[in-house]
C-alpha cells in the first residue's frame, strides 16, 4: 500500500514538473500570437503551436501487470470529435511504446532498465482522419528513465594482492580499492559509495571515501606474522540503511626488512681434519641463523682471531648461507694437534633504521683437531730441474733427489724411476741415495728436455709412495757446423758485368748459442770468376769478378763457400754453390740455360723449337716401343694376357699346355698374308685331313681394316680345311704399305722351330670340342 502511494506521489511530481517546463504559450489555450514588425513595416504574426507537451519521465523496473502510463500527447487542433489521428515514430515506437491514435495516450509496454538505456527519443505528428494530411508538423520529444537503486557496487577485482614493508608506521598506505555502481550518480544517493573494513582489524583500516587501505597497528613484524587477509565493503546510498553493498578480499603480505641480526646457535663448535688433507679442502661448516630473508639474510663470515688464523680460512656459501672452513696450509700432526679460531658473522646489508636494536653481528669459537695419518714420503722439492751438457759421458751422475718419511716413525725410503717416463732407459737412479746417472750420451739436437718421474716409497709400507717430476735440460755444445739455409738455384748471364750480384746466401746451424748465431762467409781459395762479400748479418752476396761467360765453353761453375760460426769450439763447413751459365735478355732475365740451344739456327722461333723437341721425344718413344715389342715377340706366348684385347677377341682363362703351347697358331701370318707359307698347317690339333692352303686371289683389294676383315671372312668361309679355332684371327691390320711391318712378338714363333708338340696328339680333340662349344662352325660367329 505504501509503495503504491509513493509511486503516485512520484507520478504527480513528474506531472507538475512537466507542466512547469512548458512555455507560457503552451500552457494557455488562447489565441495568443506574438507579433513583430518586418523591415518593410509589415506586421508578422507567428502561428501558435498546438502541442501541449515537451518531455516525459518514466520509472525503471516497473513490475505492475498493466502497461505503465507515460503521458498524453494532445494537439489543440483536436476537438475530440475523432477527426485527429496521432502517429508515433522513433526509438521503441510500436514495440516499447504504444500510443492511442485517437486520444494520444502513451503507454510503456515493457519493463525498462536505465542502466541499459537512460532515455528514448521519439517523434509524433497529428494527421486528419478525413484528408490524411498533417495538422501539426512532426516534432520530437524525449522520454527519460528515472533511476532507482537496483544495482549493488562492484569492485574491479574480486581479490587484490598487496604488500607493505614490515615495521611500517601507522597510516602507511597499502593499496587503493575501487568499486563502481551502475546507478545514476547524478540522481539521489543510489551511486554514492562508502567503504568500510569487515575483516583485518586492528591491523588495517580503510578510508570511507577513497578506499585507501592503510596500516593501523605499529611495528608489525614479518617474523611474527607475514600474511593478512582483509575484507573491504562498498555500500551505496551513502552507507545508509537499505543501501546495496559489495565486498572484495585483499591479501596483504609484509615484506622483509633487515631488522633481525644473525646469531650463532652455539658459542663453540668443534671440527677435525686429517693431516694429509690438501690445501683448499673443506674442513667443516658452521651456520648462524637470521630471521630475515632474501638479501637481508645474506651473511659474511670471517676469522678474526686465534692461533689457526694463518692455517684456516672461511668463506660464505651463498646458497645455504653457511660458513665453510677450508685449509690454507698443510697440517702436521707431529707439530700441532689442536687449533682455535674465533669466527665472526655479520649481515652484508644493514638497515640504519634498526641499528638501535643492537649490533648486527655475532661471534663463536671453533676448535679444529688434527688427526694423525700414515703419510707418504715427502720430497725436498715439488719439482726438480737438472741441467746437463750434451757432451756429458754416460755413467756420470747428473743430479740428485731427496725424500723422507714425515711420520714420527721415520721409515727408510727407496727411490725408483717410473718406467713409463724412461722408456729409452736414458737415466738410472740409485735406490738408496737418489743420485741420477746418465746411461747414454745426450744429444740436444735430438731432444732438448727429458722429463722423468721419480718415485719415493717407504720400505716398510710400499703403499706409501710419492712422486716428483724431474726435468732434465740438455745444454747446448757447439758440435754442429753451419750449412746453407736452403738449396740455391743460381745462374749467371752470359752478358753479365763484373761486380754484379747474382745470389744472396744465408746459413743455418742446429746449435743454439746464448748470444745467437754469427756466421762468417768466405771462399776456400781465390776464384777468378766469383767472389763472396759477407754482409755481417748472417747473409752474404755472391758477386761476379769478370764480365762475359760462355755456356758453350762451360755450362756450370762450382763455387766452394766456407761458413764458420763464432761459438766455441768454432765449427766450419764448406758448401758448394752451383752456378749455371744462362742466356739472358738485355734486362737480365734468363732465356735459356741449355747448351744444345746454341747449335740451333739463330732465326728459329720458340714454336719451332718446341716442335723439334716433340719430334725428338716421339722418335725416342717409337724406338723404345719397337725394342719392347721385339723383346716381347721372343718371350710372349700365342695366348696373350687379357689386357691384349687386340689379338684375342675371346680368352678362355686357361693355362693351356704350358710354354710348349705358345706356337699353336701363328697369328703373324694373318697380319701379313704375303708371308704365309703355302704348306702352313694348324698345330693346335691333329687334323683329320690335310689340305693344302689356297692363298686368296691377289686381285682382292684389302687396303684398309674394313676390307681386310671382309677378305679374311670370305677366305675362311671358302676354305674347307679350316675347322673352327679356339683362338680367333686378329684384325689389328697395319696396312699393306707399312714399312715397319708387324711389331708383334708373335712372329717369333714362326722362326723358332726347336719346340716339340707331342702334347697336341692328346689335347687336340679337347681343344676342338671346346672351340665347337664356344664358337661353332659358323664363320659369322668367328667374327
């Protein structure tokens, strides 16, 4: 009942507001028409507007069953006789808003939400129902949606995360939270928000108007409590009763500050170390506690006092923040068994604000016990260097090493050389006194250094063994003579002038004197043709002493050069320099050094010389080839190797009957038919019938290889006494006009008739069968 009464009051208020907003002409129905005078004195009269409204207001979220009445659209031209019809257009016309065409009553058909749309703009016109003409011009009006408090405040985040340093003062700002209300902030208090804290007191507070969260409790210690959860509420209607509210959660953590000094858990610690521990090895660890974290908990350890300050050191493990005690010098149980050090720990990052809390450091005493072990022998030096002359005689002592047992028992020690470092047995060591002897003479030019390892072992406990490197340096002795640094190809021009430089020479020496090499160059005897001029920088110049040389008379000169060093004892050698006499052009460029070139015609060109040389080489190759083939003709068998594909088209990979079988068939007769004997018979098989050989007609023209092959085919096809052969005829025909005749060594079989062929009587039929199998009697297969 109260809600309906309240709604009626609001509607009445809106109606009064609308009437007050009307102009005086719109509130009066009379025919009041303002007038004015134009420029020409004519009276102008403005027509009176007939619309009786300007804008309407409508409540949002209307929930009644009937349509919500908005207002009445009425024109003063409407006399109520039904001759005026109202037409509505614009936003929501016909869907959200409906108008009674006869009365002009306007209703809202749907529930409206101001947060979706705050106002609607519509247009209306009045037309005559008789003529359908506009009685009033179309005009625009607005329907505004009045806001009601139907939206609660909402925060931008459901959960906030913030941090603030510990020990912060009261009022330190932590975080600002913000809520938004969708209601109209310009109308009433529907969007006026007030912030309050629901959870998190007494540690934090919030400003009601801004939403800033601040510290409310002093000296909040992270080491006591680190995480806090604060719930903030935002309420509209200025926080009054009946307003809507929303909440958010803020997780606040205290960040660390260096307000806690490091502290040792104990005032004294005890560690132990073996006396055999190596320098740099870890003896033990100690740790102090610090309630801070991160870089505020970084600690630094230091040994500040104690008799072991020079024996031990300590550093900080940055991962575990422990103090690591290490060995700085070797321990000796027989000398001292207990050491005491004072260790101090402090923060590396100190906050001056908290120095009043006390000193940010702590100290503790650390006792370190030395434990006895059976130690191996100890050498007097960690490494020995022995120098010896390279001419030292074998069997001489070149050096000595010394080792002893460091334990209180002082067991005796024996010495030896590691055989892996003395494979060539250059050295020997005395087992008892450690003296080293050279077993062979040493050569510095072969090896400048010899590196051996000497072992010292306790006689009573061979497991206790030590090793020391011994470096033996072989000192240089001047035992090598200098020689030319390289092979020199020296020449002198025939048209050379006296005193002209023809070569610069240098020397090398395998020795290495301390002051460096100093070579001297000279001639073993006076030479009328050349001289040596020492440059005094380990080089020398070869100069001519006369003008003009003739290579036809003497093509090369040999100049002995004496090279000496300046070391002791001095070493001297003689190296011979070969100087060729060459023909040169006017600029001194070598043209030819050959003596044979002198006998050639003077006008012969370079191309002609090359052609002549090629002809000579070709002739030499022919002579060599002829000699080789001549020799082969005496030694080669008829069945040649697989590589000689010219004479054997088919090879049976058969050893045959040995050397006696080399003349089974004389292939040379095929190369030169004119040399064939008329009574020549095959000797590879025993013929069943003997036919006399019929030489082909001499009228056949067999001038080239192709004609020769055709002639041979016709001859074999026409010869009935020629059974199939196991070795076919050769086609390597040289031509009938060759003056070199046949170069084959096979003809030697025709001249050598001292061999016996009795084995053919037993092997002849087998060869025939083999030939029939692979070749057949068809002469085309033979081809």
